[in-house]
C-alpha cells in the first residue's frame, strides 16, 4: 500500500481563465506539466453552488454550464506541486483534498 493524495476540483462547463477553457487548462497542467498518476473529469447532470443557481440537463433546457468535477491523485508531493500551480485559476473553496491508500 502507498499513501496518496486525492483532489476534487468543482467547476462548470464554459468556465474560463484568461480567456481560455478552464477545464482544458487544468487538464493540461495535470497531464503535461505534472504528469499526475490519474485524472478523471466527471460531467454532472445537475448541480448548484453557493449562489443557489441550478444548472441541469434536461430535454427542455440544454445548458453549456453543467457542473464538472476534475479528480486526480498522486503522491502528496506531486499533488502539492500541481495545486500550487493551479492556485489562482480555480475559485477559492472549489477544491477538496484528502489522503488515501493506493492498493
């Protein structure tokens, strides 16, 4: 068993940072620069945030602002370095991190 750090980042489709797609920027940093062990992006079918605005996918209201969860894991020092670079791109309070064991 090996100790790892797991991170979830909560954003929305269509979120941008400096005029570029935020999910794409996060993915590129994790994949190309830090080569983290694993990254998965989940697309939610519904969600709401701190402001209570609901975003949902249904046949009557197709939206491009559905929730996205970017989840990744690696050794704690790799995660620390990646999070340091992602800081400033991701809104405060949208990142969760915990320790786990990789079996």
